C-alpha cells in the first residue's frame, strides 16, 4: 500500500510539472502578444502551482518509505521523468525571462522615441543615461 502511495505522489508531481510546462508555454505566447492581463493571470497560477510542487516534494521526502524509491524501478523512472520535466520547465522559464527582458528594452526605446517627438527642445538625460523631457527645466530658477 505504501508503494502505491509513493507512486501516487510521484504521479501527482509529474502532473503538476506537466501543468507548469503548459503554463510556461502559455506565458511565452502571452509575452509575444504582449498581453499584460494574461501574463499577470499566468503568474498567479504559476506561483500557486510552484507552492504545490514544493509541497509535493516535501510529501515525498516525509514519506515513511521514501528510501525505498531507489530500489523500485517504476518509482525511479517516475522520479527521472519529474527531473526531465523540471529541466524543461527551467529552460522554458529562462527563455520567457529573456523574452520579458527584450520586451522591456523595446518599451524603453519606444518611450525614448516618444519623448523626443513630444518636445524635442526640452529633451535631457537622467542619471541612468536615458532621455527624458525636462519637466523641471527652468522651474527651479527664481530669478
């Protein structure tokens, strides 16, 4: 009976990791579409799922027959599949992180372009070296 429980825990972990991989794929699509609402929704779902995955790991570690997993070929195959899924999730998450960084950089360039066209005479640079419109330009002079 305990082996079935261990197998059930491993299977549940595989299902959670598969769901996480699906969420990461949806996140990739949302990043490409620049759908901020969908990205926010997916982020909440990912955080909940990551908590569940962490809980699943703790349940496996705390199982009274956890040490027997190494002698059970079926359980070892399930654990190996979980590790493969986790590696896929990590790669997809890294890819999404790069997409988000590129999107932010693109938005920054767009903001600079809009600033230059809005009021080119008041254009100045801030401490980070990016362009801003001189909102304070001439307002601190009391002469």
